[in-house]
C-alpha cells in the first residue's frame, strides 16, 4: 500500500512539474516575432493584418482559458497532495502503533516465559522441599531409635555396675574368710591351709595386676577411639559444611542472576513505557496539528498500560514467592545440618557406651574367674574343717550360685 501511494505521489509530482513548465513556456510570448514580421511586411493588407490580429487574440484567449484550467488542476492536485500527505502520516502512525504492539507483545511473551520458568523453578523447589521433609522424618526416626538404644545401654551399664559392686563385696568377704585362717596354725594340716591361702593371695595379686593391665588397655583404647571419633566427626563436619557451602553459593549465584534478569526486564519495561509515552505524545501532537483530535487511541494505550502493570505485578509476586521459598529452603538445610550433627553425636555416644559395656563385661568375667578360684580354695579348706563349717560353706556357696544365676539371668535380659 505504501509503495502504491508513493508511486501515485511521484506521478502527480511529475504532472505538476510538467504543467508548471508548460505555463512558463506559455508565459513567454511566442507570437511577438510573428507580429513584428507582419507589421514589417509591406505586402500585407490591413484586412489581413486585422484578421491575423483577431486570430492571435483568439489564441490568446484560448491560452488564458488553458491557463485557468491548469491553475484549477494545480489547486486540485495540491489538495490531493495534502490529503495524500495526511494519509501517509496516518499510515506512519498506524505503522508505529503496529511496531509498538509487536514490541509490547514480544515483551509480554518474554515475561510469560520468565513467569513459566519461575513457576517451573517453584515446582522443583517444592519437590526438593518434600524430599527434605522426608529426609528430616527419616532422621527423626533414626534419632529416636538412637535415643532408645542409648537409654537401654545406660540401663544395662547401671545394672552391670551394680553387679560389679556386688561382686566386689563378695570378693572382700572371701578375702576376710581367707584372712580368718591365720590363727589355725599348729600342725601340718593348718600349714597346708596356710600354703594354699598364700597361693590364693598370689593368684589374687596376679588377677589384680591383670585387671590393672586390662584397665590401662581399655583406657588407651578408649582414648584412641575418642580421638578417632573426634577426627571422623570433624571430617564429616568439614565434608557436610563444604557441600552445604557449595550449594549455598550456587543458590546465591542463582539469586543474583535472577535479580539481574529482573532488573534488566524492569529497565526494558521502563524504556518501552517511555518510548510508548513519547510516541503517544507525538501522535497527539500530529493529530492536533492536522485537526484530528478524535484520533488519539487512548483506549489502546490504557489497555497496554494495564497489561504492563499486570505483568509487573505478576513478576513481583513471583519474585516474592522465590525469596520465600529460598528462605524456607535455607532453614530446611540448617535444620538438616543440625540433625546430622546431633545424629553424629548420638552415634559417638552409642559407640562409647558400647565400649564401656564391653569393658564392664570383661571386668565381670574377670571377677567371675576370681570368684571361681576363691570357691575352689574355700572348698579345699572346707574339706579339712568341721562339719558345721562344711554345711555353712555349702549353704553359702549354694546361695552364691543362686545369686550368680539370677545376676546372669538379669544380664541376659538386659542384653536381650
């Protein structure tokens, strides 16, 4: 359409130029030479001269008539030219409006794409949040089970300590019984009993030395295990903190990228709005210049401004949601990190309690061996003592066996 209008305008301009050129030629008097030739010719008569002058007057009138017609055509062409210029201005304005609509549509499309991307990111963040919630539930269950195990281990340790205290009391009683035989010297029987008592004391000393060695070994093992546990805990803490720092750095980088993208879109939006307002002012100025106040397209401008405001509100809402989700994710990560630390502490405590339980079991076994040795010695002494003493010792040994059986049953129940 624009090319056709431009071609018509060029043709009309050419016609106007040709007409102007013709008028200039006609204004120049081409018959003056003929008049001078006629007046200077002596052979012509007056009648011929008058006829020739009349013809020239008729030609002059015809030329004037043609001049008036050409002037009318020029005025008509000028009016058509002004109308065509108005149409060209209107077409240029409509073209600018179409370009503006295309740019606004492109910006709207970009904003919709960004909103879709933000919604997809929101969905992924929600899925990750659900996964973290599931992991937190699992960690809570592990912590509860570890706490239950710790309580059970504490109960077993208390029971074993009670058993050790009872066994130590029995050991002291046996030592007292062995010491009461000092006054029974005088013959070979009492000397043999004294020898056996001395052997028992030597055995007790050896067992005590072994117990001291075992305690030293256990303390060394405990210190080494604590060092290893502390080292493992530090390694776990460093690895976990490194992973979380990398992830947090990625989140901050993504946040910076999104903020830069939002700032870029806001700058583009402001530039488009300013350009749109400038073009609207130019259109209003052109319409006021051509007397077309009704052609201002205010409704279209308002609709576009409303759409831009709606897109801006949507982007602000998506930005707020992304910040809220980021804060929630960071809180979840902190809680997960705290749970991991607490779980590592509970595991180390469980290991230390299990080691202490093993130590208590070893001590109990050593005490049992010592008690069996003392029982053998007491049985050998009872063979040379009175029957009353034999019955008392038998009753005592039977009671001790029953007590040991009950304690073993308690230990087995606690272990189960």
